[in-house]
C-alpha cells in the first residue's frame, strides 16, 4: 500500500506560480508511476502530468510549457511546478501513484487562481 500526502496549494493571482509536493510512504523505486490530476467543480477528474519510473514525463496538452513534473527519489517526493497560472487552473489537485497493481490517491490540495 502507498499513502500519499499533498501540499503546496493555495490562492494565487493569475500569472503567478505554485509548486505542489506529494510525499509517498514508500520508496519510489517500487512505484511504476506517479502523477497529478485535478478536478474542478462540476467537472471530471483529469490528468495534468505524470512521471514514470524511468523519469520520463507526459503532460496534458493544455499544460505543456507551463507545468513541470519532477521527482526526488531520495525524498520519495514528486513535485508539480505550475507557472503562468490561469483562473481555469482552479481545482483540487490530487496525487496518484501506481505500484503495478493498484492506484493510490492522496487527499487533494486546493489551488485557486483569482485576482
């Protein structure tokens, strides 16, 4: 099993930046992939970015160039650096891990982009 704890959300003005963190309860060497998803009110949860065990990332088209996902194996942590934030980025952001068998989710962290 994997417990995930997200942090770093908050209120930011349009054009601003935030960095989200997700700490996993066990070594990332035993995890196939980790990713960030988001869910806005009234919408389905959607992929934002994902990083695989080999370090290769993939992004939703709308986030390419603005968001960067990275991992620190020594800290069992995945980060999502979000730049040039827009009001449409407002959502609860969830961390997900896949250990080849199951998907695990964190509790989510709220990101609000508003002036």
